[in-house]
C-alpha cells in the first residue's frame, strides 16, 4: 500500500486518528519511541500490526489509554499499588501488567491472560487516542528485531508500503521503550523491562522492586514472555554488535587489536578526543545514551559498519535500560576486557 507521511498539524493528527478508528495501522510518535498504532480491540487491525512488523505472535502488545481511570475498562483486579504508581508516573513511560478483561483480544495480549497498560505523555499520541476513541495497541514501529525508531524517517525506512501512514511528531524524548512492571503482593513490583522510570524512582512508591533475571540475560526459549522485549533478540542493526565491558584503556587496547575498515566503536562523548579508530558517540550520561542509542545503531548501518564494539553504560538508573537494549542488540555477546 501507499504509506502517507503526515505532518504534525491538527488536520494530520485528526487524519491519523480517523485511520486508526477505521482499522488501519499508523506510525505514531510517543515520548519513548515511535509506535505502530492500531485499535487494540480490533483483531484484524492488531493482526495487521504483527504482519507489518513480522513480529512473533507470542510477543504481547501494550495498550495505550488516555487516562489511567480507563484501565478498569480493559483490566480487572487492579491493585491499589497500581493507582499509587499511576498518580506519580502517569502519564509517562511506565507500563503495568494487569489481568485482562475479555474485551482485550487474545491476539493483542499475545495469548496471555494479562495486558500491559500505559498512559503516554506525548501530546500528539494523547490526542490520537482521544480523537480515535480507541485504546491503541502500539509496539515499536520497526521491523521485528531492528533498532526501534525515534523519528518519523526511521519509521518510513522500515514501514513504507506496509502501513497506511506515518505521523511526524518530532524526535522521541527518551529514546528507549517504557519501563514494564508486574505486581508481586501489596507493595512489591518486578521490572520486566527497564526504561526511563527507574528502579530508584519506583522505590519512592513501592517497598520493594525486584529485577527480573531476563533483564540481564536471555530468556529460555520455552519460557513465556510476560512483556515485550523479554524473549527475542531485539534492537539489532545489520552490523554485528559486540558489547565490551572494561575501562577506557582496556577498551581502546581491545579495539586496537580488532580494528578494520568496517569496524566501528560506539563510545562515550568524553572519550572521542584521542580515539584513533572508526567511531560514533552516544553521550556521556545514561539519559543521553538512551536518547541516542537507537539513532546511532541505525547511523552505523548507514556508515557501512559490519562490526560495532560498544562501550557499556552504567547499569544504574536509566543505564540499566540502555544495557538491556545493548545486550539484546548483541545477541547477548558480551566480552569482558
């Protein structure tokens, strides 16, 4: 099909909302990354999302709503802790896994009896939800396995001819997908996928915050993924990504021994002055690295990189989200030097 590139005008936002209301799939901006938006209650539309992405059917989608008060329409047995978290973090980059009501089709939940609920803070995304009148299922708007898109051009690169339209809402604020949590008891949550809402932030509301083992290692092939981003290799450019853990000097020594014409490094900005090999930078703080990571992975493909050695971020705060995305992009290949 022809994929229209829409701007950010009020008329374009309304056109995108109308397309979703009528069962089409549209690339839409959020504060995390761009999503492939479809009516979460329309099985045919959601199936079209999976087809456009070439996404495995057991990888559940997140349902986006305009206000957390609407969660009762799609989820049951919502714990009191969810409302406390919503008061602090909604709208924003937090997804809560809740028992689903039957109104949510099985195709949307990946065959699970739970559903991920999120209230996005991006103004355009909010308007689309309101104007379409639909809860919107919106996984990242990339072909399955590739780096998530953080601008409309990235979406067009992957989805041109596969979906009805892409709405340009500018660059994504955070650059990594939302934090996904599940509930364990009255005052404990488990992080299934880290994001901009960090463990430290959640501890301001929760007594205990556990990190699921799948955040830092590969989920068993036969295991059921309760959240997007847990089970499969994700976020990978065409180049081979290798995560290299070590200090600056040891990293440079490793690169010097493994350099080549199409070998690149992804390093901190502060390390670039005397770096003698092919490189790109992705920031010095965890927030900068989250914002630029997927953009840089796509740019490295454009530069012709065949191998990319990546300096690891901190695993604290938002750095945990960056590290989580990197090890999946690398197919869990980590070298310690």
